[in-house]
C-alpha cells in the first residue's frame, strides 16, 4: 500500500458583522423583539476590541480570542464567565501533588502580551476560558517538559505549579500559576 497524498484543507473565510451580531444579542439579553443569541463559534476575533461588550450567554466556543480586549465586557453565562465550572479533562501528562499541577512554560509569553514569568512570582489570568474546544482562548499556558523542548527548543523555560487547570486539544491552560524556577 502506498501513501495517499494529503488533501488540502480548505479554509473558508467569512466576514462577520460583529456590531450587528452584538446589537441583536443585546436585544436577546433584554428579551426584545428581533433579538438573537450571539453565536460567534469558530470565528477569528484575534486582536478585536470587545471592551464593554455584553457577551452574556454568547456562544464563544472555538473562537480565536488571542489578544482580544475584553475590558469591562459582560461575560456571564459564556465560556469566559468567572463562575463557570471547570470541565473535567485529562491532565495525566502533568504531575499532580496536593491539589497543584506541575508543568513548564516558556519564560516569556510567545503569542499574547510580553509577560516575562519570573521565579518566585505568581500570576492570575485576567480572563480564563473553560472552553475545551479551542486551544487559543484566554488563560496561562503550561505544558509537559518534553512538549516544550520540542516546540520551543531555543526558548528559556520555567517550572510552574498551577491551579484551575484544563486541557484543550493538546494544550494546558490555567487560571493561576506560581513560577518555581528557571530550567537549566
């Protein structure tokens, strides 16, 4: 049997009317005629300014939220709701001890922001997503050492312990981490 050539993945780009979707969503939140729950599932909102937006109950699963501004946004009932329950996911690749999960991360943020994670300091994610359908949602990322060495071979790494952790695809996201030390 020979290898079959891979089929090219076709990515369809759809321009969303975000202001229109949010206007209908606002009507939906207030039970007004013409209202419709916002479903942005799968949308690329990377870098969008959603400051002050009412996203209560909005479907944000699978949305690329890298670098999005959510300052003052209403998130109740969405996957970004601070009171949303943490889904059970397989965390077996991370060491667990006394309620903490231990892993590693790059010392400097690679994709969002310019945070440098310093030993002896703790960090809390401003926003944290409980969506397991996307690996590009708000939170602080960590990983097993082997994965990080393979994906970021030239980056300085730090060992961390984390609380409020979930796995989304092949990535681990935490709401809170403590940096234990630099890797040599």
